[in-house]
């Protein structure tokens, strides 16, 4: 985003570069002319000595006046310009004196050479050479001297220049016009060159600006990485620490264990939020932020957000309220998930930076012919933002002050994401703030057409519809028939277990072909389809099912959480999307919604564990799943027992340089490892896949060694 | 602030001392130098053309063929400025040949010091160049006697006499000292040689003095040197 101020700065820098460039040209041309003037002086003296060494009076001789004129007039012509070149290189007076001296040398040289026609070309050559200054004004001075020379000669000695004693008083104009004729072309060339120089200066300025911006961005990203490192390590330390305690402290009672687990869950959720933010930013940067519109109650959404964050506000000793100004539409047409995300960001920020007072959400509808808009003002009585930092807070990785990060935490991504969300929702986000007094963030989003939508004048007493708290503690999948297609046995077993416990009837398939046959042969409510399987992958299987008229929901299971994967799955015909490792709650919710038990607009995807995690080789690594559950423990144990064979298979495939096989095995290890609660294995599996793509054999061997090392520490 | 006060302020400023004053002095000096250069190129000190005899001097030992015009050019053998005169004569004769071959005989009168034994006065590049003119013959004029008879005082003086010995033109044929190029004298001479009338019968010649103030080209006492006169080739 380039502001007018930035453009002005680039223009100023371009002007500075141009000025420097011009000065270099002036000074360099000054030096060239200094040498030329001395050369011409020497040539004039030598010419005079050669052509007219003596003048005679009878048999008496004396040195010819031409020699003296060459010595003294030539010397005088050189003296001041060269002194200026030495003392004032690049100055206007220097090049103007050079221009005058240069054309007067023409007069001297023409005289010395007896008026030879060829010597007259010195005038035209001099003008062309003076054009090297790229300053048309020197041509004007030089031409003025030529014109004056001809004018004065025309008045006093017309025969010396026109060959006749009584010439037309305007004959000098004719001669000068020919010089001007050359000037015309030279000035055109100078202007073109100047334009090119201006263009080059602008490019150089833009390049410098871009370089500085890139360096600044790198610096900010460096700070961001350091900050992120802190943000990730803090909950991770808590998770690992309490996990370790849970593993070792066998005497802990049920209450203590519950506390430990709650802490671990909180840490995990924080990490998830962080990763979701980064993924959102990634989508924004690549222009892949998607908006899925539906009708929902804005009031309920605001009430929900206020309700969720009120506890946080109360913990800080401040109040969180909301109110409507004007009529309240029953529903609006927007993306409830993104609007909720936007509002949570703004209100969460306001709470974070407010120590006393209140945070108030003010909502209003603005009717306009260009389109109706919902305006949400988040007013706080917090610390405020310095005026000179207001533009920066919407940039990625930037907080008003880098010390803010240390004091208040956060990634510096929230407002960037919020601004982009607001824009994606057809509005914008702006801020007004007074340092020490508080801030007002104003978000506007398009509401869609409100014609025919009931408008309430008072607050509804109960939630209107649609917005659903996604966090469910339990779900009833009784009677739901699920086909689970996954080539990873561990995955199949675990998901089978989770779904069965919720009441679902689960059938499993190990590849896409089998899944197709089963889905078309039996009556399933939902199909869970792993997208990477042998024989027939999930994309092909889904397409085949759709082609055969299969209309029930197909939920894609994929380990790829990045951009484009959801769209790829949708293109293949999938109606849902779950990322691996599978979050149990999300799995159940998605299945439940798909089966028609309850509709869910857009369940959040999770990619916990996609971050690179390494485990120290000297510590025991346990599954993150609740292995106290005998059935889960059995499945996990089975998986752990299978790991050495998988590693051996990878080793063998490497010896045979069978990279496709390595990739297949690594993908299986990644999926199963993640689902079995071993993020380290998932990470290493992903690394192996990357190494295979890049054919990085050495790196591949290192990762396999690391895998072997990790294997020795695995425990249920 | 009026112009006078601006100038006054500038003249008392440091810029005046470092730029304005040197520039003013320099412009004055080079302006004066330029003036001297141009003025010197047109400076002549020969006597007016009118002092030349209007008829062929009867006491001249230079042979004139009746019924034919004769062009005489007086040269100081070492005059550098007269190269332009010879160059102009070449140009003139070439034009005449191209037009109608009405080139008259040319008598190159080389004024040398009396009784000079110095070979450097003979066969100088200037004389060699002059003798390359069509129908040119050399007349050695030790002591400048003939030059005196014809009233020629500076090298580069050209005279044209018609068939009956009337002087039609006497003067220079260069635009400036040692300067080639279109000029009024050359134009007048061309017109006369092509049978037309000329607006002028001479312009001052510009060259070295044939005769020193102390006397003609004398190294010793001037006197008759008839033995050297009429030496042509």
C-alpha cells in the first residue's frame, strides 16, 4: 500500500539522485573542457608559430602579432574557466564561462588558420561538445557570443565576416540562425537525455525505496519471528511441562490431573489460535481469503462475542457493553464466521489495551444507495495510539510500539487480518485515537440488501437464529452411518473409535477404489475420504462417486492445511474439509452437520501439530491422546509397534532409490503419527516427503536418522 | 528592493569577490583580446590606392605585352599573410579558366633585399606557390624599385592594367589579413577581368611592408640594381 506521502518521498529522492547525477555530469564535462581548452591554447600557439611566425617590414622582422595573440588571448580564455573548474566544479558559472571561452577560441583559431573554411566547423563542434553538459543554457550563452561576434563585425568590419564592405545590417542574424538551427537539434537531444535521466533517477529511487522497505520488512519479520518464538514457546512449555508431570506424577489425584489437562488444553488452544492467525495472514497475502455469505442475526453475533469476551474484560476490571443506535436488522447477508473473527479481534484488542474504564461496542446500520452497511464501533478507554503510528498498526507484524509486544503479547497480526477481513466483507476498518484517552476502531461491512428484512427498534430478548456456538461437549451421532476411507490403519482405528463412541455406525475402506464400491453399494449418510491413498486417491474416488450420482456428503481428510487444498477438494466434489491431525470435536461436528443432524456454516479447520516439532532424543515421547483409555491405548500401541517396520521399509526403499515408495510410506507415517498423537513423527514424515520432492538424499538420510532416534523414545 | 540595491548588495557580497569580480575582469580582458584580434586582421597602414600610378609607369622595366591586360602581384617573399592573396589568386584564375579562359598574364613581383645573397629570399614557399598560377612569371625586384614605381607598399598588392596600360585595379584581394574568403577586392577584380565594370578600383592590401621605413628592402645602400631587374622565368 503506497501512500501519497511515500510517493512524495520517492519523488524527492528521485530529484536528489537526478541532482547528484547532473552534478557528476557537470563536473566531469568541466574537466573534459579544461583539458580541451588547454589543448586548444597549445594548438593556437603552435598554429601561430607554424603559419605566421614573423611579420616583416622590408628585411626587418618581428614576432607576428598572431603568436602574441595566441599566447595571451588563448591564455586569458583558458585562465578563468580552468580556475572555476578547479575551484567550482559543476557550478553554473563554470560551465557558462567554459561555453564563452570555447566559442571565442573558434574566433582565435579561425584567425590563426587564415580563415580556413574547415576551421569554422570548430563553432559547430564546440556547440555539440557543449551539449555534453545536458544543460541547454550553455548553448544559449555560446550562441549569444557567436551572434555578438557577427553583429559587432557586421557593424565595424563587415568585410571580415561577410566579405563585403556594406552588408545588410541583418546578415549577422542569418549567420546566427544557422547556429540556432544546430542548437535546436542539440536542445531536443538534451531534453530527451534529461527525460531519460529523470526516468532513471525515478527508477533508482523506487529501487532504493523498495530495498529499504524490503530491509525494513525483513527486520520487522525478524522481530516477529522472535516474538512468535516467545508466543509459541510459552504455551508449549506449559503443555510439555504439564504433560511431563502427568506422565511422571502417578500420585496425582483426579482433581489435579484435571487441572493439568485443562492447562494443557488452554495452551493447545492458544497455539491453535496462533497458527490460525498465521494461516489467515497467509491466505490474505496470497489473496485467497474466502467469504461465504449467509443470512444471520448481527445482534446475536455481537451478543455472543460480548458474552465470550466479557469474562476476560471482568478479569481485567473493566466493563464490556454493547448497544445499537438505530434500527436493528433481524438478519444481514454476510459471513458470520469472518465477522465474528473481526469483532473478536477488535474487542479482544480493546480489552488487552484497556486498564480501567470500559469497552463499548456500538452498532448501527447505515443505509446508502451504494449499499447498506453495518458499522461496528469498538470504543475503549485504553492507552491510545500515538498519531504517527496510526498508519502502521494495520501493517503486518507491527504494533504501535515494539515494546507493546513485550508488555501485551500478541503477534501484531490481528489488526492486519481484521482490516483485510473488513475489506473482504465489503467495508473497511479505520481508527481514531488519542494517546492516554482511548481509541475507537470503526469497522464497516456490507449487509446485503435489507429490503424486506424486519428492522427491530428494541433489542431482541432472545437469540434470533443461526449462529451456533461451535464448541460442543458432546454430540449424538446415533444412527449415522459413516464410511471412513483411509489407508492408514491407525487413522482408521482411531477415527472409527471416536465416531463409534458418539453412536455412529462406521465402515472402513483402505483405498479409494474400495471406498467407491462400498459407497455405491451401501447406504451411508457421510463419507470421510482421505485424499491421498493408494490404488485410487481421494480426489479420483470422490469424482467417481459424484459421477455415479452419489449425493451424500463427502468430507475430505487431508494433511495439507495450506492455500488451495480446500478449493481442490471442493472441485473434486467434496462437501466438507478436515485437516489432519484430526481434531475429535471437529470430526464429530462435521459428521453431525453433514449427516443433517445439525448444519454448521463453516467449522474451523485445525492444523495443530503442523508446526515443526522435535523431541529431545534423551526423553520419552508419549502420545498426546488419552491412552488411559484402553481401546485408544491399544491402537496407539499397535501404531508404535509398527513404526520400526515402517522405518525399515523407508530405509529399504531409500537403498533401492524408490522415491515413490518412500513418499507413500512417509505420508502414511505422517498421517498415522499425527492421529496417534505423535506430532514429532508427523513432522518428520512431512520432512521426508519434502526431501523426496527435492531429491535431497543427504537431508533425507538425516531425517531418517532422526526418525530412528525418535523411534527409540516412543512410548504409549 | 530595486535593481540598484540588488547590484549594490551583490557587489559587496563574498560571491562578488569570488565570482562576479573575476568574471567581470575576465570578460573585459577576453573582450579586449577579441577586439584586438579582429582589428589587427583589418589593420592596414599602406598609403591610399590613389598614389598608385593610373597608367603603366614608363620607367618600369617590367615588360608589358601590348593589347593584353596584365595582372601584377607584389609579394614579400616571406610574408605569411600573403599566402591568402596567392590562394585567392588561384581561386580567381580557376574561376576565369572555367568561365572563358580570359586569364591574363600574371607578373609575380618578388621584392627582395638589395644585393642579398641569402638564398632564403629566393624560392620561398610563397613564391613557389605564386608561380604555380596560370601564366605566371617571376620578376625579381631587389630593393623594391618596381614596387616603388608602382606605389605598392605592402605585400599582397595586386594591380590590373588593361591593354593600353591603364590601371583598372590596385589593392588587396583578401577579406582580412592573411584571411581567405569572399571579399570585395577579389569580386571587383573578377568583374574587371570578365569585362564587366566594378564598383571599386581597389581596397587596402593587408600584408607585410615591402619597404621598410628606413628605405626600400635595403640591406646596404639602395641603388640601381638593374642587373637584377627583369629577371624572369
